[in-house]
C-alpha cells in the first residue's frame, strides 16, 4: 500500500517574514546610492536608518517599508496574512503560498469529487 506524501511544506509566519525583511530589502537595493530616493521622497539612507532603529516586528516593518515586506502573501487570493503554508517541489526554487481560507476552499472543491478519490485509491491498490 502506497501512502501519498506531500512535497516540502511548512508554515511561514509574519514574524519570520518581518525578521528577514531588512536583509532582503538591503540586498534588493544594494546598487542604489545613499541619496537615491523612493517615490515617497525617502532616501535609501533614511530607510536604512529607520530599519536600524526598530525591532523587526511585522507592525514596525509595515510602517518603515510596507505590508508586502512584513507579511506573507497568499498566491491564490492575494491577501497578506499572519501565516500561510509554503509549498515547494523538492529540488525546486519555486514556492507557492496559500492561506488557510484558500486551503479550506481547495479542500472543499476536492471533496466534491468522491469518484476521483475512489479511482486514486484503486490505482494505489487500496480498494
């Protein structure tokens, strides 16, 4: 009897995203000069100083950078959440993130197909 084992999955929290935000932000803008400005007029230097002054919590990172740097985003609904499940295929850099609402919606859709579950069980020698 074969058991289905999902590929690598793990929870990704806003705390983790915010904790790594400054490092990722600095890597993204490493080619900018200290006086280069963002659309809101803030310089790279002033943003970097603000990142150095605050604890890297989701709330602080959202204030200094924006919500996208502070919270993981669901690839299905596009909402920023406090936690998502991040899924990947082994040996792949591709990542897919789903929030609990979208996971429940997907499970509900799949549960509408009992014949598909029976066919899978039969193919796996479980029926």
